[in-house]
């Protein structure tokens, strides 16, 4: 029997509540799925108990990508990004176009014979 739309909605709300409580306590998505409770307070208490029982560390400071590199600027926006790119990659002089003889040259060719006396 297929669940009704109300049952699907209730299941989605419960899953979201588990994820919120688990991620706030420093759990992964997979660990958050194991939380039990019918209210937000029960889920938060279960998440804290899960963390203390398994000796997990505190939640990460930046869960959305890890530490920032030293070359990452604090400024935001397209103009700031373009300026940072141009600072890191200065403009170079263009190379001259190859001559026709250079274009036809085979870089893998080796002399097949030499003339010696």
C-alpha cells in the first residue's frame, strides 16, 4: 500500500528534524539517520547521548569544505575575484606566431642518414 501524501510529509519532516539535531551535535548524515525521538528536544538529547557514548569530537568549525587556503581572499564578488586572479596570474607577453617552416616541422623527426666522406 502506497503512503498517503500526509504520511510522506510527516516522514520528510521527521527526517529533516533528525538531520538538524544530528548535524548540530557534530554527527554525519548517516549517524543522524539513527537518531530516535518524536520531538526536536528528544532528538537533540539522543544526538548528545550518541556523541558522548561513542566519544565523538565536537562539530567541525567549517563543515562546508574544510579549512581555507592561504591564497583565498576575504573579499567577495566578481570584481574581487577577477582582481585576485590577475594578481595571482600576471599578464604575459604573447608569443610570436610560428613561421610556416616551423608549423610544417615534425618535432619527432630524426635524420635517417648522414653523409660522411
